[in-house]
C-alpha cells in the first residue's frame, strides 16, 4: 500500500464518519410525551370572557386595581384595571345569565339563572364562591329580563333579594341564609321588578318597597308594597293609578337608606311621571315642557327612553334619550334630576345630537357625592368620542377623541366610568364595549390603555391559511420581505432587486455562524415557554410584519368568523397574535368563510366571505366578499367579473366549494344556493359557467340538514343549454318516523386523503374499506315516543346521491339533556350519547359508538368495478361497537395529516374544560370481547374495555379550556403532525402527532453538539492520520 492510497483511505474514513453522524442526527425521533418543560411551547391558550354588559368596581379614593364585569356569555370576571389581564373568571352555564352584579364590602354579589335562580357571594380576590343561595323550584319570569333585583339594608348590611317577580327575601350577607320571606299571592296579576330601601312613612322607619306592574287590558298599572325591613311583614300596599306600556318605561331612583326618599319614574303617553315612595300621588310633567329645555330633541323621531347611568342608591339623576334627525341616524340625550323638595324634574344638561348610538355612565368624584356623567359616542368613521360632564361645575371637563375604526369596532354598546385621586388631581378610567364584541379601556395614563378582542369568545368557524414561502413573493411583498411600491420594473430592475435581496440575506450569515460558535449553545436545552396574554395579542395600531411559512408548515393563519359578524385573523405561530380584523355591521350573519385560493407565486391567498343580511324592505340578501387573506383588505383584481363584493336578492340555503378552478385568477369556484332554489356561481365568468354546466351532471347535494329537521332532502343542479338558468331540483326525500328529528350530522371532509385502501388482518388477509365519498351520517332522536316508551336515538348512514339508507341502528333509553355528537372520516363513524341503561338496573353513563364500513365481510373480496358509483346496489358491511366513556363530550373532531399515513386520533372537547385525544385503536369495533386469539394478537387488537380516564390523553394538560364548541385540524408539511384548534369561548391551539414525530428531530436535540462531534472527529482523524502513516511505513521496512 502506497502513502497516497493510505491518505485516500483516511479521507474516505473521515467522510464516512461525518456522513454517519449527520444521518444519525436526522433519523432521530422524538416521543410525544408532554412534560412540564414543554407546556406553553407547542401550544397556546387564550381565555375569553365575552362582551361585558355590566360592571362593578369598589368605590375607593385611590382607584380600584380590579374591575369586575358580567358578560353576555354568562361569565363573571375580574380584570386588572391597568393592564386588562384576566385575574379570575367564573364561567356559568348557558342557561344562567347574569341579572345583577354588585361590589359589597370587598366581595362580589351576583344574581344569575333562568330555570334555576342563584344568588352568590364571591371572594373579590379569587372568585371563589363564599355562599350560594338558591331557592328550590324558582327561576325567572319566562320571557322577561325583569323580576330579579337586590338592595342592601343600611341598618345591618344584609341583602333584600327579589326573584321570579314574586318572591322577596332578606338574606344574611355573611352566611347566605334566609332571614324572612315574602311572596305575592298565587295567581296575582302583578309582576314585581324592583326592591328599594328608602325613607318610610308615618311611624314606619325601616321600610323596604317592592315595586310591581299589574297587568291590565291594554297597559300596566303601578303597585307598591311596603314591607317591614326587620320582619318582612306587609305594612301597606299602594295601588297607583297609571297607564304604563312596558317594564322598560320605568326606573327606580334614590333611596339606599331609611333617611333618603326613594322614587319611581315612568313614561306615560305624553307625560313623564314620578312617585315618591311611601305616598300614593304622582307628580307629572309634560314631555313637551321638558323637551323645550333640551334643544337637541327638536327633531325627535322616536319614542323616548329612560337610561340608568349606574349611580349608587341615593342619587336621582338619569338620562332621557331618543332618536333624532331626518334620517333616524342620530341620538340625543338630556340629563335630568328629581328635586328632593318639590319632587319635580330638573333638566341639568343637553348632551346634544350625535350620529349613531350613544352610551352613558356616571360616577361620583373620589370622597364626594359630586356626580360626573360620561357619554361615549362615534365621532366619525375612524374615531370615537368620550365626553365628561361635571354636574356640580355645570360644564364639560373632558372631550377626548380616540382612534376607533368603524370597520373594526362599529358603535359603543356599554361604558363604565371610574374616577380616582392621584396626587393633587383626579384621574379618569373609562371601560367600554363595542358592537363587534371587543372590550376596551381608556385612561389618562397612556400605558394603561388596553384592548381585549372578546369577539373571539363567539367564534363560529375557522379557516386555515397556509402562508407563502419566504422564497416566493406575492403581489404585495417582494422576495426581500418589503412591501412593494406601485410600479412596474424592467428586466434590469428585477435583476437588481433580486441581487439586492440576496445581499440583504447575507446580513444574517455572521449571526448564523456565531450561533454555532457560541459555547453556551453547545449544551442548549429545549426552548422555554414565553409569557403572553390576551391583551398583548390585541394591541391596536401595531405594525404587522409580512407573514411567511416556517420550515415544516406548522405556522398558519387562523381566520375566525364570529356570531357578532366579525372576522379575526390570528398567527398560530406567534401565540395567537392578531394580524387583522374586519367587522361587518348591521345584521351581517356570516354563514361561511372559504379559502378559494391558496398562496402562490405572485398571488396572495383569497378568502371568500358569505353572509346574509336584511335590506330596507326586510328582505333577505346574500352578500359575498373577497378578501386578501393575509391583510383582510378587499381584494381588487381590476376585472369586472371578479368584484370585491357582490349581492344576491334572496336568502341563503347553502354554499359548496367545487373541484373547479377559474383559469385567470386561479380561484376555486363556489356554488351558492338561495331560497328561490336558484344557483349562482362565484365567480360567474363564461368559462366557469361552461365548466359548471359539464360538472352539474354529477353534482348532488343535501340542504336543510340542520339540527331539528324532520326529514332529509336531496337535490341536483339543473343547468339550461345557454347557462342562463341554473336551478335546484329535488331528487329524493327521506322522511323520519313520527317524532324523530335530527340531533347530529357529519360528513367526510372533502380534503381528506385515504392512504390505505384496506385493513390487513392477522392472517395477512385484507378487509377492503368502503370508499363511498357520498355517504353522510345522520343521527336522530325521538324525545317523546308513543305508548310511553323511553326516548331513543337512531343512526342513519345515507347515500347523498340517491337517498338510500346504507345502515341503520337504534339505541334505546338515551338521555335528552346531554349533547349528541358525531364525526366521520375515511370509512369510520364515531358518535357519542348518554345512555340511561337498557334496564332499571343497567349502568348509566356516556357512550362512544364506533362504526367501520367495509366493502364485504369476506376477507380479500372487493367490488368488481374499478370505479365507485353511488347508483350501484352494493351495501357496505358495517362493524359496530360502543364503549363506556368517562367524560361528557361537548365537541368532537379528528386529526388530519398531509398524506393520511399517520394514525387517526379522535379529539374530544369535554365539559370539564379539557381537550382529549383518543387513538382510534381504542374505538376499534373489532376489539375482542373475550380472550384474544392468535390472529387477533398478531393484529395487535386491544381487548375490549371501557375508555379509561388517563391524564396522558389530555392535550390541554392542566389548562381550563372553557366552552369548546368545535375542534378543527389542519395538516402540516410533516406527515406526523397536525395543527389542532379547539374553539368556542376559549381558543386553544396545539400541535399533535398521533403516531409520534417520526419525521422530525427531537425538540431538545442539540445541533451544536452534533457540530462539535463532527469537528472533534475531524481533528482526531487529522491528528492520527500521520501517526498511522508512519506506523504502516515502518511495517513495510521492518
């Protein structure tokens, strides 16, 4: 062997070792076992509370650190006043709205409920329930928000609580126990709506007044019952001659102690009347005389309203509001007060005419009884106005214009004012909600202004947007990541632009090299979770950098549509940072959002928005919008056939994404079906219409398959020869038996890929999967069967094309008060329900049922045809099994991956505020119910058993994910990994690998150590190479 050949062998050895080191690094896999260090790295969770509609704050001189709010999502929450961060929240049931909220002696009192009434005292610091007073069998007045009220007695600080418009109780504030109880006579025509402690009459000092309206033929009359505050006995009943149209026309003022008079104010035809409690004679003023002192009411065009400004008991100021202006688009308001000596009304201020809605609130200056009133209103399309009126000084002390884009927030709906002392002055904090659902805070201190995007608590649907690669530039951003200028470039210009971008990218090279040269990185650990909050993600007026896809496609743009009519786009890879939002006001009911074009070279992704509104004639209208999915702005193509918005004069029935592409703009075609049974394609170019005409021969679909429907109907598209007429024709109907109605519906996702066509058995035989893409799962429930039998549930597998029932099964004696859920994927169906047990001695509990469909029950047998047809007569062989389930499921979903190779996990949102992932092997209908055979062991089937409560199955680990209604998933570029989004009230996003991450390095894998190993091996080889050469040379000589 010559020295040259020896050196060659050493070089081969060096590169061989190096290559093996690299290969071993890249085939390393990770185990998806979530430990404490990983929490908050792969996932993020946003806690939402909904839109506040009432608030309470301790009245302190130095200001409160916390504001307490109640929302229309039935949540009571504490929020930090300076930062907007959530301190605690109590999520109530869906049938438990909040009627009243009060801060009492460092605690918080709530009145809640509909079917059941609850009065709770909460610890203001922690939100823990100190006591819960809930009278058995008492709810609220059906169909009314009135009949629940509370006041605090001044003598002993106990509570006087009204419920159901008929029951008044004195309750101990310390223990929550009943001290006395008064109730209206059974069958009484009077509904009571308020209680107030105020100045007594005659020899009666400790008096609580109960105010009610007695039903008459055409109106209500006022009734006041005076009760002894100590014993609860009736002192006297006052029947006041009056003619009141509705509860909303009344208001209780004053009182709050036995030394202050109380009043009730009401609107009656052309008069404003007031009654001093304890008497039976009302004082009245004509509206004409009052309005003459408020010039802004000169063009009044609507009925006047009484507005409570939220002052504490004892104050008698209120707002008289009404719509003014030629176009009914403005509001005016006057501030009035009841003169304690004369009992008459005094006009204090005219707030003037303001366009749109106005919201009022009031409070007192720190340490005084001097009242300051807030009016929040819209100034113009970009700003809102905040105006403070000091009653004592009789002047406006603050006029602030704040940025408040109409397209994002619309009008004010609620406001709360807080004043507190700081130094020698008085500081202002204003909290307000807007029509889009968001919650804001304004403060004199700029750093204490914040904003919470609470519209996400009403998320209805989500659409995933795959971001463009960094190397691909769009019409908006060039390859350097810079926003393009509105100009065209020559060939030389484009070359210079590309060269400049490459040079700019070299700036990152030194940092990349240093990151490996840094000794501290040689032993780097797994990434650490970063702190975030719901407030930080919604910081307004923030510059958003261009969005790019990460290496593995894990980062996506999540676009949520909400019940409020708002779209919110968040960055899944940046802890849910809000990228853009768009609000559609005035009754926009967003029916569907669809990505019709994904990001492509020079072409940004396009989002189609389909909404239904009502026009001026109260007719339904379908409106469609095209948005740039990366920015939320209207997508203007410049082509007449591709408008940014369009409308159809009809109601919405359905929308379908067709496998057709418009050739010019590369967008997928949408088919809209309206209530005239007409079809409209979106877009409607000649090319699209001709393509749809060909496609329509095989286009079958269902409509009106919503929960509660009594039957199923199938339809087919009918297109005329010249495509001028495109209608819908019914093809079949499946009526359900009497009493049955749809409880759940599921279809196989159109984007799903079935990687395996069969299931390999233990003996190497194959059961071929039933691959009908046209079947759907329909679950019905009969709540009141005939002959007194128990409620039952029926599962139908229906072919959408011809309407035939492929399979049917019934579960007897099911529960009616628990949700019924279903999901469908590949050849599988999974659904959940509550079982009351087949017999009185049978176990009750939640059940998960699983169906698997195969072409035949005989192994290795397939249908003869190479292509599937719904018109064939073959029916699937269905295997079914149910499993006891330890949790109450409120949402269901299934994982999806790029090629469909990874195992499937069934995802459950649970009422215990968790998200759970269950591998489909646990729901396999073929799980043996006895000792497994050799073939079943070979197939690795798990013996039948109930689903266990294993904490390792919870994707949300210890997080409390409230109100999950839907679970959506999206594939990534990694076949092993899917992105999971659970949403409803909270939003929880995580990555999940059902078959573990077999195609990616472990997250704590140290590339620096790998590089160090390679360097050490190289050094060792180069150092030992001469030594080996000398040794071999000596061996040749000796």
